[in-house]
C-alpha cells in the first residue's frame, strides 16, 4: 500500500488538506512533512503545534543544511530571488528537502484550493511521474473555506494572515506576497 505524504506548509490550505488526507486514509501510513524556513514568522511554529494537536499526529520537521534553511542565503548564492520558473528558495528549501523523504510509490498531498484547480492541473502536467492529489480541489474547498475551517477548529491563524497577507510565507516573500 502506498504511503500518503501531506506537505504541510504552515498555511490554512495545507492544514485543511492534511486534515482531509488523514480522514480519508485512516488505514494508510500518513506522513505529515514540514520544511522549516528561517525567514518564516516564529508564529508559524505555534500554528504547526496547534495543527499537530488537531491532526492527532506530529509532523516530520525537515530542515535544509546546505543553505541553513535560509531564503536569504539561497538568494545570495543563486544571485536571484524569482525567475520564470519561480523562486529558487522554494526549490532548494522545500522541494529538495521534501524530495529526500519521498518514496517512488508515495501519494503526495498538496493544499491547492478550489480556486487553484488550473494551477494544480499545470503542476500535474509538469510532474507526470508524481502521484499527487489535491483534496481541496476534489472537495470544492476554497481559500475562504480553509480559513474558516481552521478558525472553527479553534486554531488561531498564523500571524501573517492576521497582518493581512494571503499566505503564511516567509516575511517579504517575492513569490507569494
């Protein structure tokens, strides 16, 4: 049986996607994977702990060693912040770190929301060898729904959301705002 790997980014959408993955796969091994990023607000760690309680399971916390888990260091060494293929920090500090635990038969769970169905489809086309699911797309759950679901679970949203940002990315994220 395939292992389920929920990629939890400390955002509301990935929290709800992870919760759905756990509910939909009670008999499977579910790994909650989180990549630590130095420039994320410290409140993301509080949100992670609150979500672990909600999930009833701890997350596997991963950390890049090559760049010290630092977006600033990636930008300095790569000499750019964002290009046509996205931000190098996401690739180096999230994708490559998560790739280290990935197995060929894993089912990867992503927090693409219903509004991002086209983006998820594009991701699948660019990564045909990956077995990926987006439960929020499948269930028609949007970003506002995710925010409300987290709040209904009595979990305070990360500080970035409370400051008006649309994601809980690193402070000053050139990719996601």
